[in-house]
C-alpha cells in the first residue's frame, strides 16, 4: 500500500498561523509598548527620547524607588542596617523572583537591601516596605510622596516590588530621573547596583543585569525589570572619563534585544554629550519622615550648618517656616543648655584667637558647664568656630577657656584650625574629585562620631586629585581615630601639625 505524499493545505497553514497569533504571541513580551529616554546625568539634559512620557508598567524598576526610600530612612535614623526584620506572611508569599524568605523568619535589613537591589527579590522588597512603614500600602503612599518631590510627575506606585497592578504606572522619563537621584543622593549605596554577586544572608545572589555590566564598558548599574505586561525594562548608567549617561528602555522583546538597545542608546548618549560641562546636580528633597507624621527633624544639608555638624539632626518647628537650624540636638541624658550668645564682632574674634593660640600648649580642662555651640559660617573667619555660652549643669564637654577682665561670660573655643597650625589631623584617602572626597569625609564622620566629633573636615586639592582630611585633633585623638578606622578597614594615617594644609 502506497502512502500518499500529504502536503499542508492552505487551510492548515491558516490554522497554524491562527494558533500562533492566539496562543504564542500573547505569551511573549512583543506586544509591550516601547519607550526610551537618554539623559546626560551631569546636567539632566535629555539627549534622546521616544514615548518618554507614556505611562507604562515599570515592573521591577519600581525597586529603585523602594530602595531610595529605605536609604532615606537609614540615613535619618528611622532604622539601622543591622536591624533584624521580622518577615510577614504577606512578604513571604510574594511570587518570584524571591529570596525564599519564610514567615516568622528574622533577617538583617542590609541583606534585604542586597536581595532587592541585586536579585530583584519581591519578598525582600515587601519586607523592606513593612519594616519602614508598617504596611506595604503605607509605604506605597510614601513612595508616591517621594516621587512627587523628585519631579516624577507621571508616576503612581501601588506596591514596593513592581508586579503588575492596576494603576501602578510610570514613564521612561520618570525612571531616568529616579536613577539619576539614586546616583547623586545616595552615592554611598550606589555600588550595590554594580555588584555581580552579593551575600543576601540566606544565600548568595547574582545580579539580574550582570550581562550588560560585564559587556558594556563603564556600565555600573542600575536596575532591570520584567513582567508580561511591561516587557523587558532597564534603567542603565555608565561612566566614561568625565561623562556619565543614563538610559531607560521600556518594552524590550527579550533580555538580549533589550541589552543591545540600551547599549546602542548609551553609545548615542556618549556621542551627543559634551566632553566638558558644568555639573548641575539634582536637588535632594527635604526629609519628611514617616507617612502621616509631621516632620520632627531634618538633616542639615551642605552649606546649612558649620563643618562638623553636617549630617546630624537638628530641631525644626516647621519645615516650611524654618529653612535651617544650626543647633544640634542635645546628646541623650544631658540637660539642655541655655541658648548661647554668638560671637560675631571683630574684637571678640581677635580676643578668642589670642586665647586659643595660648591654650594650644596647655592641657585642656574639663568643666561641668559650657555647652559648645557653633555660629553661622557667615559670621566667622575660615576654619574657626567660636561661641559664648553660660555654664550648664551636667555637661561633660571639654573646653578651652579664658576669663578676660571685665567680661564675666565664659569664652569657649569649639574648634580652631590654622593653615600652619600645631594641630594634628588624619587623612582618609585621596580621590579624583572634590565631590567624592567630601562624601567619604561625611561617611567617615558618621561611622566614627566618638573621636571625630568637632573636628574640621577639609578637602585639599593636589595635582593628582583631592585629599580627604580631618583636622583640629590632638595627637592622642588622631591616633585613636586612625586605629579605630583601620579596624573598620578604612584607610587612615596621621597628619603632623602643619602637614594638612
């Protein structure tokens, strides 16, 4: 019996094509709308855009905002990196990608951050939200409040992880703005987004964007995202020489095609961006605290407080009514001292300088009173903080003091530095830019407040870069600070008097 050679009929071909259209195609991400934006990170100038203001599903690009809010909470003392977070049933039940956290488990906040940033773990993102605000819904409200403050005008968040939810939408422009703020507002955490692997406590995790990080020169972040509704999304940042470009793509068809498109857009950005341009950093929004709370404190910004107080909390009556405060909070357990009378006239400054120079060779005395208070930088010469303060009972602050004739008020010298002075200092590194040196000084000051409190942070320009120094220390304090910093794996060496100018 001969078998007939059966060829597919036209009807059969139509049937196969219909099955492809009805079944296979909807399962792919090809139908996801495409959008893109390329920005010069240094200035915020848009170099290319396409459908950049179309509201689309952001997928896990959402986690950039989740992490931004967590960094803000850590910086302002709401929670610590080593705080152990209790995992809820809700967080543990989130679908993949996930760390595999169990309800009732405890895990340090730092591991949840790594899980969300590197692995893009949904359970970690939800656990972070609940740890900061108590519920994911409250955290989403805080995300939206922060988005508005950052200028993300067409973004609405409904959750902390980015899984598809009605009304949870953003744009390529807004996500590029988000990536730029992550880089500039929290540079001390930005390295998370370039880690190929990380220890997430429960296991080692691998970066979801490791292929682009490994193949594109200068790439160092930031975040991938994928859902069926969104397609393959990516906000990427790369630096070459003095140029930094951020590109965002929504609606990629696959990981490979999305990465290729982002590489093409980054190349376009580097070609169009000027080699030399004045950097215009974005403004960091004011800290408002938890959702529904009046802002109890605000972090002093650069230029708003004297050196030595940057990064510490200061009291505010109203964030709208008061733009800044130069008074730090009293340390726990100490009585509040009377408001100091600020020294602003020339005669007082000269008298205090003479007294301070004489006191350099003397042993500092410790008195029960004399809370140290700093004057505005506009009312003092460079590198000097002076104040008059009446004695306050219970204070343990060490002061150098004099008692000029006819003046019953004690003069307190909080900090003095002269360019050729006899004070000791420490160096915590050499950096390619003044910005990086200042950031390292701030981070180090926060890590070692016990010995560096009251010192002068000073960036010294050298031919090869910038030195990050702490000045105005005694030899004993400088030695102690260096030993403590070296124990924390932080580079440090002492600077002899006259060696830090």
